[in-house]
């Protein structure tokens, strides 16, 4: 059970597009929840969308 853990976010670049990956970390593991392509993160982190 993951009680009291803080969710954090990886931002990954894949094929010129930013993807958000929320995760929680324990002493033993990093649990990746999902992967979400994100247009706003692409603009903020990579300087715009791939043409």
C-alpha cells in the first residue's frame, strides 16, 4: 500500500514531443503510473511542437 507518498513527475522527450510520467518512489522501487503526451509541456520544455 502506497500511503503518504508524494507523487512526482518525469518529463520525457520522445520523437520531439514531451510526455509526462507520474511516479511514486519508495526505498525499494520507483512505480511509474502511466505516460501522457502533453502539448503544454512540449511548448514549455522543448520550445514548441514538432512540425
